[in-house]
C-alpha cells in the first residue's frame, strides 16, 4: 500500500476548489465534492499506476470522472508514496 502525500500547492488547489463550490454552488455540493475527491485520491493508495503518464518527467495524471479536474501526481515506487502535486481545472493549460 502506498502513502498519499500532499504538496503545499496541491493543498491550496484543493481548498480553493472547495471554497469555489461552497460560494458559487452550495455548501452541500462542496461537501459532497470534497468527500468524492478524497475517496478517489485515497484509492491511489492501492493502485497508483493506473493513472496516465504525462509529458513532464515522472508525473502522471488522475482524471476525476464527471468533473473538470485532473490530479497531477508523482508515484514513488521505491518509497511507496503517491505525491499529489496539483489539482488542475481542465480548462487551464498544463503539460
């Protein structure tokens, strides 16, 4: 089993997304989205390499189905870590 580690940037991304949904949609939706996203990210503990390889060396993308977000990760097989690097809205340009 892998350990999930968050960078400061990914924590900020996550909090900004939740804040947006809370302010623009509803508190209830923000809570549901948060729980869903955390569950999906937690699933990487067991199968981190099911994600797609990106063009940036050592990074992978984990697509959040039905939502416009991609979680950019680095899988450290040696130390059994999944590092959450960013959570990016698909409308933004990224490698």
